[in-house]
C-alpha cells in the first residue's frame, strides 16, 4: 500500500513539473509573437529551470539571446539545444 501511494505521489509530482514547464513555454511563445523578446527570454529561462532536457526551450532561448546581440549566450544555448535533440534522436 505504501509503495503504491509513493508511486502515485511521484506520478502526480512529475505531471505538475511538466505542466509548469509547458505553461512557461506557452507564455514565452506568446510573448515572442507579440515582439516582447525580453519577456520571452525570461519565460524560456523559467521553463528551462523546470525542464532541463527540452531542446526546444534551449533553441528558442538561444534565438532570443541572438536577437538581443548576446552572441556568447546564444551560441551556448543553441549548442545545448542541438546536443539535446541529437541525444533524443539517438534514443529513438
């Protein structure tokens, strides 16, 4: 009984964790579409804190950095995004 409860609690925690990342990503995408690059950058950063394995988030944040002429951070994030997408491809 305790094991089943622990598994259930872990599952719920994981679902909340994923939803948090998705909420930040959706808000960041919306901010980007409205031309608010600074807000978009902040929201992608929050999403990355919630999901450090998501290649899309790193690539989008890298694009924000590039748009703001922060080339060093842009290269770093774009590289991380490409590495994470390659790792995902290799798992498939």
